[in-house]
RNA sequence: UCCGGCGUAGCUCAAUGGUAGAGCGGGUGGCUGUUAACCACUAGGUUGCAGGUUCGAGUCCUGCCGCCGGAGCCA
C-alpha cells in the first residue's frame, strides 16, 4: 500500500514501507512522520496500546531510517494528511546515522552538495513530481496530435548555430560536440514524417551564471512540414496552455507544498497576446529603457515586456541579424526574421524560441556564407532543400525554465534532479 | 570574462579591534495529541588558506581558494 491511496483503507490494517521523515513525542505517545515517496503520513504510537517493543523502538529511530510499519488507518483532522496510522507493528530496516539535512534551514550550497539526499525533502518532492507531470503532458500533447517522436543525436560533428560555445569531446580521433539542439535533425525528420518532435538533453558550455542557466538542460523541439510562422505560434500557445492546465489539474498538492499562487497559471489559455519586436521595443522605451533597435532583449527587458500581459506573450519578427542562419526572412521586410519567442509571465523570461525555417536552397547557401559557416558539414541539411523542400517551422521549449515558472522557483537548478552548472558537476 | 557579495560548531547564523555565542542536529532526562512539538542539562571551534598592520585580529590591509548573485550569451 502506498500513502497516496490511504483514503481507500480507512479502518483497515495496512503496511507501509518507507522512511522516517520526522518524529515527535509527548512521552507516552509518539508521532512518527513516515514517507514512502508518494506522500507523508503521521503514525501514532501509544503506550499500552501496542507491543512494548514497538513503543520502545521510537528511541532507536533516527531521521531517514528505513522502516516498515503496520497499523490501522484512521481519519483524524489533527493529522497533517487528514489520515493517520495507529501503529500495531514497526520494523527498522536500516538505522540511519546523523542524517545531514535537518529540520531547520540550510543554505543552497549545502543542499546542492547533498542533492542525492535533498531529493527526499518536501520541496524537491513537489518539484520533481511536477516535472514528471510536465514531461508526461508534453508526450501526451504530441501523441494526441499524431506527432512522431524522433530522437536526435547527442554527439554532433558541428555547432548548429555557429555562435554558442559547445562541449568538445574526442570521438575516435576526431572532434565531436555535445548537441546544443536537435532542430536540424528534426527538420530532416519532419520532411519524412510530417509532424515530429525530439526531446532530450542539451548542452551549452557558456559560462553563464544566472538563475536561468544550466550547462545541461532538457529541451523539447517540435518541427512540422507545411507550417508557417502563424501555425507555429498557434501550436506553441496550445502546447504551453496544455502543459499548465495538466499541472493545475493533477498536481494541486504539489503546488500547495510550494505555496505557488496559481492565479497567474489559471489564466494561461489560448490565444496568447502577440506583439512584434517593434512593438516590444516601443513598450521598453515607454518604460524608460534606452533601447537600441536591433539589439536582443536582456533578462530585465523581457520582464518589463511580459509584465504588460496577464499570460505568456509571443514576440515575433525579430531583426534577422540577431537570429540564426536557418530562419526565414519576412517577405515583407528583409531585415526581419520569421522568428518568435514566448516569454513567460512574472519575469521567468524566454521559455520558447522558434521560427519558420529557410526552405530555399540558394538563400540558405547565402546565409551559411553570411554567417561564415563551413559548407561541407551542412551538405545533408542543404539536401532537405534540394529534394522536395517545403515551408516548415518549429520551436524549442526549455523544460527547466517552464518548470521554474510553473512552480514559482527562483532558480532553474531546483527543477532538475541533479543540476549541472558552471561550477557544479557533483553529485 | 566582467561587476558585486559572502566564507565563524555537522547545519543556519550572531559577536564596537579587547574572554568566540545562540538555535537546530547529536547525547542525557521529562512530558498521553504532537504539527520544523516543547522544557531542562550536556558535548561540540586551526573563525576558508597564506602573509601583513597592531600591545591585541573573527573583525583592518594584501594575495589566493571556494561559493553565491548579476551582466553578456541563450532555452
């Protein structure tokens, strides 16, 4: 029996295998908080109402000792869960010694050094279960719409965008890099399967030190043949809304543990406001930002823009110069790229970046030259424009930033079980 | 890489340049409904490292190391 099902067993004797989360006592009555991974339940041990060795086992119980308890399920308002277990038996499987994470506050550095243990605590419990829900929602969303999952390689011969710093590895005598995006491969798959998505880890070797950055993070990237930028934006807003609504429906308890104010999340439904880059620049200038047309938005700029709206906002048609070589230009203005970003509310910044892709062979060759990228490693990519090229579009959603936003967390490092940052490779 | 901040008990933090302390955790004892339980007692320290100033440095100065936050870049 797992604690999450305890309401089905009121009045019955059940067995729970778990760990001691905390204990309290008033002398002749002990309270054990036992967790089993699905929740925490209070167990009551009363002197003279259970075998003496069960009552006395309390003295040997240390925080995070593994225990198997047997008891009668009772409904009781005084218990944090609303249900508690009146113990009849208790077996210590392993006695933990000096568990380092205590009941009082800890610093983030200490907690991350003990991440393997910190995962047992209440807060990571809630965050990881929401992460699970987000990922399940992502897969369901694409499955329901007939997308095919295409796993893209993690070892790649070259950089996708040419600008970002990548992790370099030795690959049987030649250089290889850890992927920074599965997009180019997803494009190939889209021309084979129509609607596809890839979902995997992504690596950036940039020495970013902000609450929005990890060196290893997860990204989901749909790519659809015959999609234009408008189709892309529509898919993005439906996608984000679907994820948020699923978490609201299925992870109420977890959001409560995190004390997340869900009012912002409840408003997340299509359509999202859509503004052009030019309109976003106007917003910044009206708010006193000395912004130069042609620059990309910084973290504070994104916060100012997103604060104008009550749900995520889509900014589209960015200056082509600050965007990647593969993005198609706006036929009505060659200076602009058919690109779009989704900015999350409450200052969580960019969670989606996407675009319609350049599908014309000659134009794409020109773009490679403009970006001073080598032709040879992109020959296969150019093939996609040689054989049955079609308009197509896609985007990438950063999982950790999305989770940080939904959970209301200060830093993305809490959204992944074992975060990798510039100065952290352990545990 | 740049800018700012921090480093004191296992943990979270105090300590005018003048005897290094509290809470939690550990140990001992008490308590029949606790909610990070509470109460009493107790053990626990090379103040990140190396120099310097001073009668005297946790505190001031220099260098180094580690971490945190921000910027740039990005999801």
